[in-house]
């Protein structure tokens, strides 16, 4: 029962990570943006991913 709950907890995070991954792929394929703009956007996406992971960890600790 605990395993099923744990797997269910990962589902929203998995969907968010997939969205971020697809967004990063699209971003890197974009040829109209400069390298600096792409770097800023990639760092922003990674920060968002970090906040998702930290939020999940925090919820597990409580």
C-alpha cells in the first residue's frame, strides 16, 4: 500500500519534468534566440525543476 502511494506521489513530478524536458528541447532548437538568451532560459527551467524536487522532498519529510 505504501509503495502504491509513493508511486502516485511521483506521477505529478514526472509530468512536470517531462514538460520541462520538452520545453528545453524546443528552446535549444530555437534559432532566433541568442546564446545568452538560451542560457538564461535554460537556467530558469533548471531552477524551476529544482523547486519541484525540493518541494517534493519537503513534503516527504513532513
